């Protein structure tokens, strides 16, 4: 109910006065709650950023400690036109020489000449036997079967062992070309006419006695570190465990199988980038200062400051007592940021890659005197520390939940304070309206009395 009419009887009971009183009460009872809600929401937003950054660090550490980072291998061939090499995870680190003496080849046979691809291949019905190495296939034909039909029948029945094509050598000169699917010796190809079952041969002799050899299948010959090796295929994957060699041409090459150091460095640098981003944000949010505008949002918060100290301290204690991360090129600057000295890391990898793997992600570390020490690995130790904060249901999740509880509680307090003020000023508005009406009546009565008194005075003066 509006009270804009207030003041008819008095200049005190006005809407402006009521609004000023309301504003004063809101300053006293609501504004402090709003300020606390704003502060908590600022912390909540900052916490979300920190939580995401901590998750990034944790995931980067998981990426370092999972299988395959230090087990991954790269194989380099000095002459990739001669041979290319791939290496599976955990294959032996080694160097070797290859000399390709000759490549493995396929057996290729061609038929005699037929005038067109639609030329009929037989004078009647019958069967032929196609032999490819130790495999044999029986193919039916009849007096309507053409050369093109035969090609399709061979590919359909014997396609796993041989490829059939038709080649036009010249005008009116079409030939069936048969190429063994596999390379190496033992892939001889032949066609035999089984006839019509009654002892009669009906197949065109161009496909039997007319077959001639185009290429003889031979095995691949190579030298591995000077040792003579023979294989049926140009892909050699059974010579060295986990290593596959593809022979491409005659010649020599040197091969080096080593840890995939680019992958290792990339994973470490990814962790360093994520760690530095998290530390920068924590430095900003926990900064202390006498000036309010310079203070971090968590400058007085023990949880976030304690987390920052914990993750900084872990860098000084990891290593299991057998070394420091700086020995492996992971440097800690005066500003608390990490960096990677690739030359130091590569020196350690050249010296003993197994020890590097053990020190960084865990395993058996062999000391200079031959003693074997089982170590957790610095990245595994860091991962455990970050997991205390970043895993689902960990410290940051609990802290975020408690912060939201505070915001919800303050919001409820604010709503109740507003309700009390609404009730208070609704009551005051009604009371002031009543007071204003009473004052108006009193003013009216007073005005009438004054008029009566003035009239009496005027009348008395007239009599005199």
C-alpha cells in the first residue's frame, strides 16, 4: 500500500523518511551479508580455476606414470630407401647394420594368347585345377565361359593365394596373368585341365601348356650385422623381438632402436607447463599485502595456502634418497617455476635409461656399487600428492562443498533479513498512515477552532 499521501497532517511522516529508514536498516542488516556472499562467490570462482589447474597437473602426472612413456621406442634407419624399421614398446634398445642382398619376389605366370577378353576358353563343360604352392583349387567351366569369366572365377575361388588379371599385350593378344599373393619360394603356379570327367580335354591349351613364367619367386636375402638371413617375405618381423623390418631395395643401412625421447620430453614439458600455471595462480590468489586491492582472494585461507606449501615441499623431498630431480634436468627456479634441461636428461638417458625410468616413474634403480634399490619414482610421488587434492571427493571437492554451504547459508540469512524488513516497513507504513490521518483530523479541528475564535473576536470588535 502506497503512503505518498503522508504529510497531509504532518511534514514528518513522509515516504522519503520511510525510504531513508529502510535504506539505513538495509545498510546495517543486509549489506554485510551481501558483502560476505560476494566474497564467498569470488572465492568460489577462484577455487574453480585452481581446481581445474590442479586437475590438469594431476592428469599430466598420470600421463607420465602410465605404461608406454618410457617403454615407447623409436627406430631410425640411416637409409630409408633400403629399409624402414618400427619397434614395439619395451623392445631392446640396440644398434645394428642391414645389407639387403636381394628382395623376395612373387611367382608370376602368364597364359598363351587369346584374341579378346571375351574369347571362349573351352569347347565344352569341364573342370580345371589351379595349383598355387601347396594349395589347389578346382574351378568349373563350360562352353560359354570367357577369358574374363575365368579371371573372375579364379579371383573368387583362389583370391587368397593368387591374383588374376587380363593384360592386353597387343591387338588381338590378350593373356591371363597370375601372380602369387605371397613372396618367396614354394609358390609355383600351374593350371591342369581335368576335362569333362570322361577323359576328354576341352580347355584351351593356351591356359595349360601355353603358360609361361614371367617372374620366378625367390626368398629375400639380407645380412644382419654380417650374418646371412633368408626370409620368404620382405617384411621381416621375426628376426628381433618387437622389431619389424620392411625391405625396400638392395643396399645397406644402419638402424638404431632407442627410447622415444621426444615423447618423454613432451610428456615432461606438459607436466611442467601445467605445474607452472597452477603455481602462478596459487601465488596470485594467496598473495599477502597491506593493500586490500593487492591481496589475493585466499591470502588468509589456511586450506589453499597449506595446499600450496605441500605441493612446493614435495619437490624438495622426492627422489627416494638416490638423487634429486635437478640431476635429471628438471630445474626449480627461484620463482618456484620448473624448467627442463634436455641436455641433462639426455645425458642420463645415454648413461642408463633404465635408471632414468626408475627414478622418474618407479622401479629398480641400480646404484654405482651394484646395489638395487626399489624407488617409487618422483612423478609417482607427485601424483600421489596431487591426488590428495584433485581426485574426486578429495580436499578441494570437500572445500568447494563447504564453500557452497556457506553461500547457501548466507543467502538464506539474506532472504530472512529482507523478509523481516518487508514485514517491519509494511507495519510502519500502516501505522504512519493512521498517524497521518489522525494528525490531519487534529489539524482540521484546530483550523475550525481558530476560525471560530477569529469570528468571535471580529464580532466583539464590531460591537465596540
